[in-house]
C-alpha cells in the first residue's frame, strides 16, 4: 500500500479590488435599488386602489378561503416591509458580512432578495386587486393561482439575479500558522478536545428570536385556540434547531476526526483512513457558506461554521471537504496530521522494522 501523499499547497489570492467593487455595486442595484423601484410602483397602485377596498379587508387566505381580516392599510406596510425593507436588509447584510470573500453564496443571497421583492409585488397587487369594489371581503376570490404565479416570479427572479452578477471565484481560505505536535508513536494515544459554539452576539440574537416566537405562540394560543398547534409546532422546530446547532463537541483522536452536537445529533465522524489532508484555516462563514450553522457551500464543501475565525478543514476521500470553526484549530489540525504521518510511516515500514528503501522520516 502506498503512503499517503502530502497535500498540495494551495495558493491564497485575493479577489481583485475592481472585480469586488463591481460585484458589490451590482448586488446593491439588484438587491436594493430594483426592489425600491418595484415596491414604489406597487405602493403607488395600492394607494390608488385603497379607497375601493372593503373595511376590514381580507388579509389572509386559508384552504377554505378568506380566514383573516385587517385594515386596508395593511397592504401598504406589507409592500414596504416585504417588498423593499427585507430585500434591502438581506442585501446590505450580505455585502457587509461577505467582505472580500465574494462568491456563489453572496450571489445567491442577492438573487433571493430580488426574488422576495417580486413575490411581494405579485401577491400584494393580486390581494388588493381582487378586492376592489367588494362590499364584503368574505367574497374575495381565492388566491391559489396567484400564489403559484408569485412563487414562479420568485424562482425566475432568483435566476435572473444570479445570472446578472459577475462570476467571481472566491479566494481560498487563508491558512493559519501551523502548530507543531511531536510525532505520535504506535500504541501512543493522544486526544484533542474542543467546543465549537456560536458567538455571543449570535446567541443574543437567537435568544431574542426565541423570546419573540414564545410571545407570538402565547398570543396565538389565546386568540386562535383551534389552530394552536401551528405556533407550538413552530416553536418546537425553532427550539430544536437552536439546541442542535448552537454548540458542537470536536474531537481528534486515534479513531479520526469527530464533530457532535451537544445534544448528540447531528454528528459526523471521519475515520483516519478517509482523511486525505488536513489544515487550519481562517474561515468567513457568511462569505464562504452564505451564513452560519451546518451549511453546504456552493464550492463543494460542507461547513459546521458557527463564528468567523479559525477552523479545521479536512479533505475526505470520496466525500465533500469538511470545515469546522473552532478555537485552537491549528493544534487540532496538527494532532490529526500527526496521526496521518504515523499511519503513513507504518505503511512504508517493512514488517522486520527496518527503514523502507533506506529512507527515514523526519
């Protein structure tokens, strides 16, 4: 069996400033300026049609038709918030968070911002238009077909937003200064343990979100007792997602590289014989993966990325490379590399203990 070859050195090159400036400019135009213009047109039409709407107006449709009512001005705020404010916030957050790691994730988020604006325009115009001249909002037409049209516009505009943006190859993750770990001999057991967790800022934001969801759940449980299962299910799903992805236990040992959520699931294990190479890198989750958590990058990598900073990047045989952000990544990568070197040395050493081909290992 051949020894495991040393990993190739990856050149780290920055994105040219001109290309980065062009990508950011197009992102702001597609994700903020175009939604502003589109929402302005929709808002003007809504304001013109507003006097023709019944009061209260239909604001929600269910399987059996209209099941929610509110003041006609609701559509004014929906147009502003969903048509412009949300896409603009998503775009600005992307531009700021990505920094100089522009790539497929940023293009997709900007395309989604444009798609959200289109979806809002179709649904708000349709909901207002179908109620013009009605004396009672209960007689408003069903919006099933309009919803399909809106989601079709959402998908198409995402594609248009993607294609109109320049394809910039993201800069490879910058390697960190490697740490040195003494050679691990056969029979010796060295284990490295660490905890990967969300940043304090992210924990505060998510905690506030959970508080808001709990408040909404309590409100809907009191107001809509017949549909109480909807907010409760939402709360359970959000709580479960938060608990399973807020903190991970990272382990490097003789059995390989393991990452496990603090509640036990999800988890991933990479045996030593599946590790092709390992290195410590500086990771920008937003720029490289489009966000935080357990992510699938458009560059073919899988990421358990909870904060910006040091990360262990493991190239796996036959699977996607795995990136895990964790403090002390350089030491963890060095321990795993020491095990790889030990196995490579044993594979090239004859059974009698002599050196293979007269060579020696440093």
